[in-house]
C-alpha cells in the first residue's frame, strides 16, 4: 500500500474535500453572507496581504517598514528595564509599544481577524482551504479547527513546513479582532472587559505570561517566523505596563 506523503498540497486537498459538503450545505440553507459578517467569503488566494493600519506602524507595531511589498517583522524584544519615559505614563505607553511587536506579529494577528476567517503565513494570506469563523470561533459545523489542527505542530514529511497545532486551537472572539487596527485601538480594546472576555488587568497578565496558545507564537513549527523575544519576556513587559498605569498610545 502506498503511504500518503504529508505536504502542504495534500493537506489542503484533503481539507478541501472535507469542506466541500459543509460549504455546500451552508450555501443551500443560509442567506448570502453580508459584508463584514463572520460568514463573509474569504478573499481569493492572490489577494493583497492584510497589514496593520499605518497608525499601528507609527505606534510601535511589529511592521517596521515595507520592502518590495513584504512585511518586515521585529526579531528582538527589549526587557522592561531597558524602556524608559519622562514619567510613569510615558513609560507605560512605551512599554505597550514594545508589547506591540508581539501583538501585531502575524503569529498573533492570523488568529485575531476582525471579520471573516483566519489568515496564515507571515504575509497573512487567506487560510487555505477557505475557512469561516463559525458560531463558537471554532470553525463551521462539522469541520472544527481541530479537524486538521492537532495538539502539537506536525512537520510535513517531504518538504519544509508544518501543520500548526495546540490544544485548544481556535480563533479569538470577534470582539478581540486586531488585524488592521491601530495599536492604540488594540490597547483600548484589550483593557475593556466587555470586549476582552471579562478580564481585568491581572487576568490579562496571566493570559500573556502563561497561556499555552499565546506561547505557541514562540514555537510555531517549521516554516513560520516566531514572535520576537519569548513568552516570559512578553509577560514581564505586560507586568511592567500594568504597574506603570496600563496607559495606551494615543
């Protein structure tokens, strides 16, 4: 018996075979999706990559610049003691801008879409095969995210790359959508219990410092650029930001 070789192409082909009945059923039983809803159709594969708004780049975003249309990702993260300011508020803003190198990195933004389904890759292209958020941020009925994404990363067998994995594997709620938002807007949203899952500042620190799905960003598997720094350092920056007043960029 011939053993199926695990590659990006075979994974996409198998997933497309599984998604076809799901999307056909949705098309037959639901009204056409409206622009801006969870069920909005994905952009074609050759669509322009999603990039954070210009305000984000100006406010300490990971996107430090553009070179020939490609994103330039931050590779280093400063320790809290290296970040200063004229007063606590100014230092707090500077700390969040440093945190922004992680928050606006593709490893985070790909699963924090504002509308539609997930994106993938450093260029944040539409998920292949096309995928919708679903009612519980876990994919459409009958095809949850864990249909393809297991508890850990799985390397392809004959080429460089991998299927990302962690348990759980799912999108952030739409209220926590960050893609395309300015760092100032993300900060305000992050502190709002009505939009952040009911978290206070201490719970935000716990999420950043210890949540395993957040930590995946530094161990994303073959073929992906890790977020800068480490989860430990990201947690330290979050703690220092909170202790200086949790101020947001303007």
